[in-house]
C-alpha cells in the first residue's frame, strides 16, 4: 500500500509539470502568432482602372518585400525587355528608310542591319554578340536621325535607355542561387 502511494505522488507531480509545460508552450506559441499577426499589414487599394494600384503594390513589394522578384517573374521581365529592344531597333531600321533616306547605310553597316532585321522578338534572346550589334546600329547617324522623328511613329518611350544599357541586357542570366554560390566560392577561395 505504501508503495502505491509513494509512486502515485511523483506521477501526479510529473503530470502537473507536464500540464504546466504544455500551458507554457501554448502561451509561447500564442505570443509568437500574435507577433506575426502584428507584423502583417493589410492594405486595400481602391481606385479606377489604370490608376496605378498594381504599380503601387509592386513598388511596395520591391522596397519592403523579402523576395521582390522571384526567378520566374524576373525571367518574364527579361523576355519582355528583350522583345521591346528587338522590336524597337527593327522599327528604327524600318523608319530609317523614310526619315534618313538622304543618308543611305554604308555596306559595312548593312550586315548588322540585316542580322537585326531577321530576329524574331518573341523567340530570340539578346546575347553579347547581338547586344554589340544593337549598340553599333543604335549609334549610326541614320538611326539617330530617325530617332529624332520618333513622334511620327510608335516606339517605346524607354527605347533609348535600353539601347544604352544593352550590354547589361546581353549578359548571361544569373539566378540568385547561382550568384550566392559564386560569392561563396570566391569567399572560400580567398580564405584558403
């Protein structure tokens, strides 16, 4: 009989300790959940169509987001930019026949022009070689003269910016993971 009493007390104390530790765990978990809820800010954006609601959201995500551009989204932006660059340079080449007819292209320029005219903006990408061609054709006086008349035909507003930065666009795409691995390799090489 005394054996049962002696073993009963420690079991009850252990059970009580377990209940208390469970209560503490629950309270700690609840406090963490409460902190997370306070960290989340929700915003309702109202406005007419094309008033910039999505743009504002993207800017907030870019400035304050943990991962502002996921890889798939970055690749989609890249495709869009390369398509705009190719379309814009092709438009300038086509319009040069009208606005720079008094300045025919030289034979050395015609190879680059033909190669750019053959590109398909929906399929082709801009590599370093094509970027060099675009930059070369962009600097031709006939193309510059044609660009001055851009109000007479459609070309994207940011075309000049993209042509000036086409070297960057032509560089191979490096994902965040590859970039992180490259940094780690450099760090390990310098430390050893």
